C-alpha cells in the first residue's frame, strides 16, 4: 500500500464504519462458522496496523505478520509482542501444522502468487484448521481505491472457489458481504469514474453518517451464511483443511 494509506489506517481503524462493523461481522463468522477450539492458536497474515488482533484474541493466542515496518511496529504494540515480517507465499518462519485459524483479511489481492499463498497457508494449518479469508469483489469495481491500496486484482466468487479447491481446502462459507451498502458504494464509484473524481474513498464521514453506515453494515453479522447475498463489495470465505482420517 501507499505509505499514506497505512497512515490513514492508523488514524481511522478504531472509528471508521468499515473497520468497526467489519470486525463485528468477522467475529461472528469465527464464532458461528469457524468454531475454533478453546485457546486456539491463531495467525493473522498481513495484519496491517493490527486493528483485527484484539478481535481475534477473543478466540485464542494470536501471532501475526506484516511487511510494512511502521504498521508492523504499531501492530506489535497493540499485540504486546513482536510481529513477524513475512512475504507470502514464504511462510518458512511459521511452523507447519500449528494453527487452528489463519486470518487473511484483505491481503490476497496484494499478493502476486495467490495460488502459492493459499497452498502455503494450508501447510501451516492443523488438520481440521480453517482459513478466514476476505477479498475485494467485482473486477468491474476497480477504481483509484485499488490503485492506492496496491491491489493486483478484485475477485469473482468462482475464482476464489477454484483457488480454494486447487489448494486442497473444503469450502464451508463463501459469500459476498458489505451487501446492504453495495448499491450506494457501487454508485459512488461509478459516478466518480464518470466525473473524473475517482479517489481512494477512505475518509472518515461525519459522525452521524459514520454511525448510520456502521449500523447498516453491522446488520450483516446476523445474516452472513444464513441468507444468500447475491452481490457485495467484498467476499468472505471460511476454508477448511481436511481432517486426517480416523
């Protein structure tokens, strides 16, 4: 990502509606779909400023990695212990067959070798362990936001399904999300392109607007995996490493 993007993330990740509601949604997915064991071993790859680490820490002991030095320092401060420097698909610093849950949250789109990265993650999970994955959806939504965040791609649902199966995962959940706000966000991006005012669109809205967007997006915590969402700004998946035969 651009240095400015990480700086804005550090300023906004405790207050911006996208971060706050998304954490509640992902926590519910972990509780309801991943169902990790008590005191699970958890690894977040590409943790950025560490804004998800406290949420993941509800479910066990968390380890993390981040490439950017400034973001890694803040993440380590939030985690209370060092954060590793790892560049997917190289995960040689993490033991094989160790983790009950690996979180890869809006990271895969930054990686050139997405196929190799999923294969590497598979080997770090325990048999029966799960990968919690989020990625931006809809290639047609490509905008200045993607340029600023150094994305290589936005994904179609079928592309994630194919990558997951090729890596050997079983798919327990694969769904669009950020769906209730999708019409608004899509319209803003299309209008911005038409008018030539395309931007990274990550500013903090006015407080009442931010609170309203947080509430609307947060409704999806109760709906993901229970209602079929036909579209969304992003995709969320729970991918399981098969258990060893008895």
